[in-house]
C-alpha cells in the first residue's frame, strides 16, 4: 500500500530557530495536509494544499505541495515554545476524497526556551 | 476549541463491558470518520460515514460497531474489547467525502483503556 516517509522523526531546537520537515511518497497525491497534535488532544489542521506547486502560509508556517505531487514540506519560522508537539503530514489521492488519508509517522518537535 | 466534540474524554472498561463513544459536530459536514491512534503512532482509519451511510470499514473487528443516527452524530459501540484495543479514538468530520478541498477536522478524542 501507499506509504508516506516523514522526516525528521524528531527535532530538538532552540527558541527562535527555523524548522523544516518534509514528507515524500513513492506515488502521487492530489491533496496534502499538515496537522499538529498536542498531548491529549486531536490533530489540528494547519495547512491544506490542493495544487501541485502550491505554496501556502499560515502565520509563521509555510507549506508547499511538491511539483511532482510526491512530496510536501512544512517550514516554521522563528519557533516559540508553543510550537512543541507532533506534526503529521497526510496525503490523499482517492478520487479527490479525503476519506482515505494516508498519514506520515510524525515529526516530534521540542523547543528549548 | 475543536468544533468536533467527543465524549467521554476518558473511558476505562472491562473486557465484558458494553460502552459507547459519542461524537457530535454542527458544522453541517456530511462525512464523519472514526480513527484509532496508538501512542506515538499516526491515526489509523476505522470507519467512514458519508451522508449517514457507512462508506468504508477498514476491516475492523465486529467488537467495534459504528452508528450514525443523523448527520450531526456518530457513535462507536464497544463490546468484548481486548486490552490491545486501548488507544485514543478520534472522530473527524469533513464537508463532503467526495470534495478534494474538504479537509478533515478532528475532535480531541476519547482515551480508552481496556482492563
């Protein structure tokens, strides 16, 4: 089946540093989503991408849908302590439906004040 | 605050118990989902309802029984669970399962422990 390779698995950074994480797939997706999950809570949607090459920002977050449709990255600029959490990428290509999201394994972000 | 509400937040049950998880959304979404998430793992799809009809069952054991009473509510009935079923159970909804620009919105989950 389809799999997403998300990297890095974990990151330990200093407050104020920029962060970059990415997901790659061996097959094409037509939707990429990025979620953040805090302990004891459900995943929260950060950015949704629907077109190859699309670059979208949400505050200090920027994500891009790779031109090959097989990858996506998420950047966080000037990290702050509340950025701590697990970030998941998710892709879908089932007729445009997102009922068959494929999740990456997550990137655990730790920010040192 | 999430717009998908799940109750209870925590549940401890024995292997012979029958319990139900509940999920509610008032965003007018017509697709609702159950996911299971083990610690340090991504969510795994269990069931999908579209317009109150079961669309996807990801080969989930029959001890998990979903129900969609109306477009705003989604239940998951539990019976004769095993300790390995302990996990965070997440409900999600989206505007329409067939629309590509209809992202999933998750609730905060029910933390289930089976003893």
